């Protein structure tokens, strides 16, 4: 119990640190806040608000269109599109931003060709509209995946009933499929919006004034911890609202379970999905192919072309140090994954233990919720939440060595990763424990087996798939994480994400292509796992 309580305290410390910053406002801090409300804060609110609005609309539209096409119709190539639509999940938005910046620059092939047709044409991808475009086509899989699952379970049956009543195809989609998928689409949009608000790479590279860039600037450039905490608390408030909306919509996603693309009717007859042909099949191809091309295929091809174009420069500068960047990413990812899995196993086993008093059971459920919140907290907020208590402790107790241990050290980075990604491991281990009957534990206890040996000899062999999946998911998330690593990493220690960001910021896109492609390659692993799970189902 004490160990579980310590886990809860450490995971919740960043949130408590940010909230505690508001309790120590002096006259100077209040005056600074008033100035920020008159200067930079309206810009942060406006930019973040426009991003939130248009990304939500775009993700819902693209997710709904692709989910309807895949779930409710049969057409040639559907099997390929059903898993290929998940590929943009492997493409971090900041990596896509590096690729499109080179492809759509003013002197590039695209804009030069368009100016030849329309003199005076000019488009700057490094803008708010460019960021909206990138976020839509890298984050729509959240809405697509949830809506696809919802429509696959009940959509075909209800669409067939509407067809028998004489409803035209367009009306069936508008009045049956979309209302049925609405909770799933809203839950997916909330996930995408959470990623948008937490993003630092695209906003910083495009020069946008969002809360994520404001936090980094306030802490690292202006050295104003109170302002950083205020921005972080506002961003945390937005994320809390999104979590509430997501859970509310998830609770409404209750459908009876059926299998595959064929649904049995009440008389036992199989219901076949309508098959698209001719122009309608071409339209389905376009609906499914355009997001894949814009969200994954085109950025990857651009990065490969950049790497090939600057191959000599890359060989001379990048590949010599590439092994070091890769080692740092894999080292941090491996350590964070191993510790997160151990913490998740301890937490899940403690919840599973029977015979606990009521207050202890309530305490464990509360701890699990605190741990689950970590994944929703942006990396920049986690970093500020770690640094604020350290700054306060150093001012109160100058002799304390907490800052030495956690500031610009590997330990501090690993701690931030654990705060953010322990929830991923907890989810996977919890799912594994649901498949182990409690009778196994009771039989082991009747033979006098200790709890430690039950975990070691009984649970771990049965949970090895869940533990491996948890470790893999945490590892991939760590490799892709940018803002927390930027704020907390040790000096002269760059990961693949950090070095790709730094090189792209210096307009060395050819050199940034190799680490960026490496991040995409690592990100493909969970996409392949999800695809395999969907095919099995």
C-alpha cells in the first residue's frame, strides 16, 4: 500500500506543482499576469482556439467519410484501405511538417508550377492553415478507428433496414450511419484535439503562438516560472475538459457485438454489404486514398528524396553521430518501458488483490485514475510541473540536491516519461489480467504461495503478451516525445526527436530526414499491432 501511495504521489506531483504555483502569487506575479492578458495571452487563446475548431471539424469529416466507406460498403481494394488508413498514426505531425515545408516552399516545384498557371499565386505552409492541414491528416485515424468499430457492429444491419424502407443511399448515410457513429466520432475528435493542443514541434517550427510554445518560451527564454505555470495550468484545464468529453462519449458507445462485414438478421439470414461499382467505387477509392497519400505516403517520399538529395552531406555529418542519437532514444525508451511495466504490474496486482477493506479499495481505484491521467497531460506541462517543485525546494532548502538529481539529467527525463506513459502500460496489463480467472490466485493461496511467487510464477507467464505490448507501446511513445525531452534532457544528449527538430529549425532539412524517417519507422510498430488485432477480430 505504501509503495502504491508513493507511485500516486510521484505521478500526481507535476499536476500538484502547477496548481500550487497559483497559491504563491505576489504583487509582481499578479502584475505580470495582467500584462500577459493584455499582450501575449489573447494570441495564445486565439491561435489555440482556431486550431482546435478547424482540426476538430476536419478530423470528424475525414474520419466519418473513411469509416462509412470501409464499414458499410464492399469495393475492390477495401481490405488494403482498411489497414492503410491507419498508417498516418505512425507519422508525428512535426515530422510531416518538415517534409511539407520543403515540398511546398515558395521556390519549390509545386508553387513554381502553380505560379506559371496563375501569376502571383503564393502559399505559405508555415502558417495556421498549414498546421491545420497537417494535424487533420495525421490525426484523423483516431476518429476513423473508433467510428469504424461503431459502424461495423450495428451500422450494416440498420442501413439494410433503412434500405428496405425505401430510403435513398445518401439519406441512409445522413440519417442512420452518421448519428450512429456520432459518439465515436466525438471521442476520436477529443483524442485528436488533445494531441493538437499538446503539440510543440509543429507550432514551434511554424512560428505559431500556442500555449505549448508559450510554456517553452516562458521557461527557457524568459526564465519566468510563474508565467510558465499559468500557461501550463490553462492548457491542463483544456485537457481536463477534453478528457471529460471523451469519457462521456465513450460511455455512449454501447453497441451489441457482431462479427465481420456480414451481420445476421433476426431470421438467421446473413446480411451482405452493398457492393460499389463504377463511379461510386472510384469515389470510395478517392475517399480512402487521399488521406493515406497526404498523411503518410507523400511525407515519406519527400523525406526519402531529401535524404537522397543531400546524401553526401548526410553521410559526412549525420551518420557519424546517428548511432549516438539512436542509442539515446533507445536507451531512454528501454529504461522508461521497463520501469513503467513494473509499476503497472504492481498497481494492477494491488487492485486485483481480494479481501481489501473498503477504504483501501477506494484508494487503489483513485490511484489508478491518477495514473491514467498522466497520458493526457502534455509533455511541456509535465516538464514544468517537475521543474516548479524543484525550484521551490531549492529556494526553501538551498542545501537540497533534488535539482542536481532531476534537472538536466537522465533521471529527470525518465521520470517525466513515467508520469506521461505509465498509463499506457497500465491499460495493457489491466486488459491482460481480465483474462486470468481469480480462481487461479485462490488455488495458489490455498497451497501457501506468497504473493510475490504468485506474480512471478503464475501471473507473469500468463501476462507476457500484455507485458510485451505495454513495453513496446511505452517505448514507441518515448521515441516520439519532443517537448518534455527538450526541457529536461541532459546537456549534449540529443534523441532522434530532438535532433530532427533542431536540424529542421536550422533549415537543414536534408540532414533532418534520416532521424525523422527513423521515428516514423519506429511508429509503424504499434500500427502493425493494431492492424493485426483488427484482422483477428
